[in-house]
C-alpha cells in the first residue's frame, strides 16, 4: 500500500518528509517495546495512513502517529495474549534461573514480554514507553503527566511483586 500522497496535493504539504523521517522511528520504537518486525511495520503503516488522512487537522503529528501506532500494535498483540497466558500458566515461560551467557537475548525478551503482559493496560503502556519522557508519554496516551507517573509507580511495584513471586 502506498501511503505517500501525490506531490501536487497541497493539503498534505509536509507529509512526505514527515513520513520519511518518522516511519522508521515508529517501527524502531515499536520493536523496542517487544513487538515483532512485521507487527511493528503493520502498526506504523496504519498510523501513517491515518495521519495522512488527517494531516491538515493534526496539531502534533508525531505524537498522534505514535499514539495510533502503539494502539494498533497493542491491539494486534492482544490477539496473541491468550497464548502468552497459557504459556505462563503452563510454566513454559520462565524467568532465567541463572545468569549464564547461554540464555539468549530472545529468550530474555520473551520473558519480559510475558511479564509485562501481566500488567494492567495503563501500566503496560507506560512501561513500554519508558524510553520516552513523561511529556511524550502523556501526550501520546492523552493522559496527564501525574497519571503517567502514577502508572509508572504502580507498574514498578507490580513488576517487583511479580519478580519476587517468580524467583
């Protein structure tokens, strides 16, 4: 699907450079949050398509695209969350039992994704966006900065509790 507007369409002025700069960044952000490459590409494409269709109305296109991409990726990931829940209940997904280098990075990431999937949605979203600053998180999720800090505090507490139970 070609999400880039035609050059002569003046209602989309500035979108092509925005797309060129932000699309790879959106994909990278989503992948850093634990979403797979294909899911990240799909979510970023949906976000950019939506941003393009609303280009003239957007006050903060970067925050809007991030919000939509995160929502799309989360929606796609929730479809597989039942499998993750079954893996946890079946004791197939465990935290590393030792610090040997034999444990691959992929296994560590899978364990973290399983752990984060146990958080409530608000806490999970904030933890997933941890690399962004509080202002960007608040803007992307359309919540107050105090709410972001609260979700972060509760998410940390929940993760500490989960880690204590798993060890």
